[in-house]
C-alpha cells in the first residue's frame, strides 16, 4: 500500500482499518497475523482508502484558514477570527482575547435558543430527557447516557441550525433507543426526514471537534 499507517496488534480476532479526519491511518489486527496477510487485507481496501484520504485532504484544504485559527464557523457562517482585546461577534468577525474564549462566547450567544429548541422537539416527540447540558469535549457532538442525561458539544454552535437540529433529534431519540439499530433510525426519520443528508453534512464538520 502506498500510504503510511500505524499497526496495532492486540488479542482481537479480525483486522480493521480506520482513517481519522486528518488522515491518520490505523490498522488493527490479531497478534499472529503475518505481514503478507496484512498487505493482502490492505490491498483489498486500497480503493476505499484512496477515496477517504482524498476526500479528507480536500476538506482539510478547503478549511485551512479554520484549521489555522484565522477563521471560525459561527452558526454555519465562516467568519474572520480576530484575537485581540475584546470579545464578541459582529460584522462577520468573531473577536476573542484567546481561542479558549470561543466556548464561553458561543455558549452565551446560542445556548438559550438551543435549549428552547430541545424542549420544543422533546415536547412534539414526547421524549423526556432527564437533563440537558452543554459542554466542550473532544471527538463527539453529543451523547445520551444510560440515565437519559443529554450533553451537547458547544462546537455545535459553529454549525448551521439545520445540522444542530439533527443532532438534537438524534440525541433525543437515544432516550428511547440507546443504540443505532434500524428502530432508532426509524424514530429519527419520524422527526427529521432529511436525516441521511444532514448526517453526511455533519461528518464534513467532524474535524472541528478535535480542533478546539
Ligand atoms: Zn447516536
């Protein structure tokens, strides 16, 4: 295979390959698998690897200013990020004194309306989360724990409202169905019929969850 990858051997039964948003390739395999078998496995996946790597590279190139903290998304709009002596959003610019201020700024501006939307969808769908909160965390957009406490990542406030709404519907549906079974997706489609397209759109922003 033409790509570099990290190989992790462990007491597992099968081989798997994952590609992160920033194109780090990881191959996991059982202790005893030979190099030849690994190469054969990778060759069989080559077309897929090529496709994913190319797509990620294109997305990263498209967002280089965001990745370098020269711009930041706010509700789906890409704005100039100005690091200086004030904090706020105006005239297509986001002003902060340091990158870490973005969480407090965006949460302050957006959380009230966001909580209202969670309540509205929950009421229509007759779903009752135990609690709803917002925090910053890496690698995911939201979660619903076993006690139906919903936690949403503040980085959602960077995304267009329609995608925020999809994540709300997704996590609310987990209060009834804690897996990603066909029954779960049926429930999601009842409240968000465009969920397939929105899920794809959301994946385009996944890189943001490891950026802040
Ligand atoms: Zn889920």
